[in-house]
C-alpha cells in the first residue's frame, strides 16, 4: 500500500454522522413538488443509518489500496491550531475573517 494518508477528524471518531442518501433527497424533492403549502418551509432530511467517521473510513484501505487512517484530535485544539494559522495569515494580509468552531 502507498504511504499513510491521514484523514482529519475531531473527537475519537465515534460520533454518529447525519447522512442522507441521494435517492432519499430526490424522492423528497419530488414529493414536495406536489405537496400543498410547502413553499418557504425548511426540511431536515437525515437518514436512519448514522455511521461514525471511523466506520465510514474502515472500508477505504481495501477498496482504494491506500493506507488511510483517521487522525482524531480535540475540537478545541483543532480550533486553536486554526486560529494560530489565521493570525499568521492575517499578519501577512492573506485572509479576511476567522472561522468559528462550528465551521470545523
């Protein structure tokens, strides 16, 4: 296998991810087209299968023939590292605004 390919993640990689299948989204859009009174309303579509990031990555090494691994870290540490990068870029006038914790 090729060299180690770290995939960034926060926490321990066991938090369930809210995923939805493309087929479910298409079906929801088609149903909404004919539903009365849906204009201007939001729809939250999340599938009933919620794998963790560790579970999502598990099949990649075999299928891609690459040595993937989940590189987890504390959310606040990741935010602190991003803020240090932002300060350095800001000093060089290469960015306009900082990212928030929610964007990580």
